């Protein structure tokens, strides 16, 4: 995946919808791009931001995820554990994947 190209597309989409890609939002999008094969929760994204020395609040992460979801740039997925996770929508044709959920333990693969 070309992260610079994806970042530009996200920035354009946000701009067209009347939102700015602030440094905080850009950092959140970068975490999502860097972990595009994973399904990160807001808390996991926040932990990654703390590791990268960003110091804004978890509420900023939630607000940004809501905006990106409303703009159809993210898919919000709720698994059996009750935690919402986020899947970045990309134009990568190989990104599509299924989720297998164990009906006994709730683990998702």
C-alpha cells in the first residue's frame, strides 16, 4: 500500500467534507495506515500514539475515528468481545478479507 497516496486521498476526502487534517488527525491516520492489516480499537490506536510521543487525549482519537467512519474511510467492526475495532478502507484490491469468529471463545481470525 502506498501510504502517501492513501494519506492524500484521506486528506482530500476530509477537505471536501469540510474537515481539516490536523496534526492529531494525521497521526491517527498514520497509525491506521501503518497497521492496515489489523483491526485496532481506539485504545490500541491511543497506545500507539503514546509510544510515538504524541500527547493528545483519547477523546480526540474517538472523535477522529467517528469522523473517518462517517466519511466511509473506516469501517467500524464490533466483535464478540464488545470492543469496537476499525478497518481502514483502501483501494487495495487485496485488502478485502473475511473474519472468522470462534463461537466458543469469541476469538477473531
